């Protein structure tokens, strides 16, 4: 069961807990490949993916792109397909990140679809624990890590 002490959010600021670095509880290294992806790299990857989705939606779905929901639908499809096949989106690829299961394997399609659906809801991604795993990652038992 998850307690309030296990969860935090971006509003809490830096973790003041006893854990010296994010991912220690999970057996992840402090730095380098396999370490937890930090917020700046995550944000840049997300912006890259969103810009790509907006451009693709504008190029191919212009007649239906009035509400902005097509941008979200394209973002969803890119994320599910790329994370399902490769464990990473184009933004993750550029930033050297990968979505992995807790066993260190790339996430599959089912995991990618549910994770992305929760990510599109935004709120689950903003609520994170001291290992910097959002609710969307905790729900599907994944973690975003550095691979280089």
C-alpha cells in the first residue's frame, strides 16, 4: 500500500528524505547508464516529442486538427509505438533515456499503451515518489532511466 510518505510531487521540491539519490531503493546507480532520468532530461524529451506530434498532426491531419485533440492523439500513437518497439520515444532517444520495467527490460506494447494513456492525463506524471517515478510509471511498474 502506498502511503503519503512514499509519494511527493513537483511541488515538494527536492527530496529531503534519507535517500541520497533517486533510485537507490530500486537498486539503480547514482549516475550513468541505468540511473534514474532526472527532470531536465525528461522535460526536454517531452518537449521534443510534443513538437514532433504537433508537426506531424499539422502535416497529415490538417483538416481535422481544429481542436488540438489530434495533437494529443498523434503524441499518444508515437509514444505507444516507439516505447512498444524500442522502449523509448524520439525525445527519449535524443536525450539518452529508456522506459524500462523494474527488471531492466524495455517496456512492451501493453505497458506502453497504459503508461502513455496515464501520461496524457498529465496529473499522474506530476505526482512522483522519492525515486522520481510518477504515478504513470508506478501504475505499470516501469522506470525512466538513462542508457548512456
